[in-house]
């Protein structure tokens, strides 16, 4: 049990940038395990995009080009928000290369006309 984090890619644009239903045909683009600070960053993005869930769990948030640019900057500067939770584990800085790999894959998917979104389960 713990924080499982996913990025998905879909050729169809969701009806909203948050709180939409994941389609079975959406493909997993990336996976993280217990990277709590990245999850905290995604939760802040979800709230900025006016997500309505009481708990940031099993709810999606779309990542656009501008979001990825800000995420990359925050990752490189060590500015992901320190985040804790009972099942979250700890981010320790070793995630940097994997996070940048995700950003590269997400940018490629968006350039190909797809939509990229994040979701988690804990």
C-alpha cells in the first residue's frame, strides 16, 4: 500500500482539465512510486485548475506545455513543495533524472497532438 502515481496520454481532449473520467484506452506514459513532493506539486496544480475533490486521490489533472515548463523549473531548482501523507513515503532528490525523463516524454506526446494528465492512487 502506498502512493502510486501515473501519467497518462490520450488522443482525445478531456471535457475539462480536472475531474474527468479516465478512459480504458488511455495509455500509461509514466509511473512513480511514493514521490510525495511531486504529488504535492500536482495537488497544487489541481487546486489552481479548480478541482473539486475533497481528497486529491484518484482524480486527474491535465498537464499542458506551460505546466510542464513550470514543473521542469521547479524540479531543477529543488522547489517541489515538501509533502507528507500516511502512505506517501518521502521524496529524496534521487528522482530528478526520472522526473526530467517524464517531462521529455510528456512534451513529445503533446507535440504529437495528445493530451497528458496525472492521476494517483493511495
